[in-house]
C-alpha cells in the first residue's frame, strides 16, 4: 500500500490509499467515522468523473446506505 491521504471538512473525513493488486491498482477509500470502506479500480473511479451534480447530491442525501440496493435486497 502507498501513503495515506486524508481529505476532510466539517462534515466528513476519509482516507485514501492506493493498493497494488495482481489485477492492477485500486483506491481504498475509508471513513474512520463510520468504519466503512470501498475499493475502486480505475474504471470505477473514472465513472465518478462522468456523474453530474444531481447524481452526487442524491448519493450524499442518502448517506446511510447505497443509492441503489443490492439485487438480493429487493425481494
């Protein structure tokens, strides 16, 4: 793993690290406050750049869970 970068403001704090795997690099993004983390590959990070403000606002407004439920949670 690489150096940890912390990004924070008055509302949130996350740490970001690059992880090198046998399938390439991923970003590990963690929230110390919630204890949650996610590992994203380059394609997933690039997909974030294609989102508009409305999509990101919806994600932030639903901060207690995913924007879309897992398929097995919809039954």
